[in-house]
C-alpha cells in the first residue's frame, strides 16, 4: 500500500487552506487521515512555515479541531501551519475496539501499546516519528525543525508526555484541560491496563506528572490552561 499522502478534501479559510489527507501507516497497519492548515503563501518562496501539531481528545478524530476551534484565524495571522492527526488507528476491527467511548477507537492515548491484542495502537511512534517524516518528505513548504505541540484532554496528556520525552524535537508544549496524571485517574488506569499491562512502571513512561518529577535543571517551555469551573477537572 502507498504510504504517500493523498489529498481528499480542501477548503479555503482565512486566506489559507484546510486540506485533509489519507495515507497508509506502516506504524499502525491501517489507513489514516490527517489535516493540515496551510497559512497564506509567503511573499518569499524560500520561507517555510513553522508547524504546530494538535492532538485531540477522547472520541475525537482529525476533524474536530479543524471544524470547531477557529484556530486557523491565528495560524493565518502568525504564519503557522497546523497539523492535526487522528486519535487512534481505525478500521482494524479488533474485538472490543468500539465498545466504550474512552478506550480503543478514538482513544489511543498517544502511547505504544505492548499488549498483543492492541499491538497496532502505536500513536506515540506515529505522532513522534512517522507523521513528521511524512510531512518533511511531502510538504517542503513546512519546516518540521520548528515545531511545537499542543492538545486538549487526552491530547493534552499526549502533548505533555511527548514533549517531555522529546525536548529536542519541539520548541514548546501547550495543554488545555489535560490528563496530567493518568496513572491516578479512571480513564488512564483503564487505558494503561489494557494497552500496557499490569506493570505500573510502564505506565509511568506515559504520565506527565511522573516524567516531570525526573527533571533537574532542564529548561522547558510549557503552558497548561485549566478552567477551574470546567466540568472536566484536571486529572
């Protein structure tokens, strides 16, 4: 199967374009979709756009942020490309993958599963390795060396853990109402038990609270935003 992305939709917005692509992912073993918002073309053809990866939350796909956030207005003004992947593999028909809203399809938790049944759930490698390489190879107008990462809820968890484990790859991380301590909340415990097994040392590798506790004198640029009256309290 061809891993080269194929454009499947395009719409103009704030002088730039939302474009959706489909490709086969060797990492996940299935076809995946992702969106890129391209800001208006710069006057200098040699100028490349920095990129912001956005990771969405539970039940979402690559469409939610693109259609609901309005972030394209700021991205257009600032000259930043938005790259929005899906939240899990799809179409694999693994037994139980769609039985609950907080696990399986739409709930990949941006980790690499170690349990055989969920072996295709390798969203960490997809976001950190495969997708940036795909973008670099196919979209020369985007500068993947100037990348930041952001997300909401489960996506905030993904943004924080990915950033903390890859400080050399991202300029900053931003998280909105993130799951910052998944080893200590029901969503995380359910996902980690099924994806990673019972060894809690493995869980801690995908827990921002545990990861940041290991840091000493490290410079990091992180924003966490939490509305105190939110119905989704910080986890």
